[in-house]
């Protein structure tokens, strides 16, 4: 998931279908990109970041559930897989 992309679209008050038309991306493809089901091409990344006036690196930072859990102090997979023996 690209939460920064979703937030940038929301802050600009855009609808996904309008943004998709403006940057030349099919609506379904844009939705899949936003929700992390599809990786954007370099051209799509450039067009979206230019249209949204946002840094491309920031815009396409992915939400990593694993790193969020580890920052919150959740046990690592090694710790949870250890037996008591």
C-alpha cells in the first residue's frame, strides 16, 4: 500500500477517476497501484509525482506491516518459533 500517494490524492481533493484521466492511467490500474496490488512503472511514478507536486520517493514509500510490528515491540518470527526445549 502507498499511504502517501493516497494521502496526497485526498489532500488535493481529487477523485481517483479524475487523476487517472489526467495522468493517462486506467482507473483500475491506479486503484491497484494505490492499494499496493500493482507496482507502478517508472513513467507512471513520474507522471503521478509531477501531477501531485510531490517527491517521487516519498509518494511511493510502501507501508511495511512487519517493520511497524517490530517497532512496536512485537516478537520477531525467530522468537515466536523457538520451542521451550
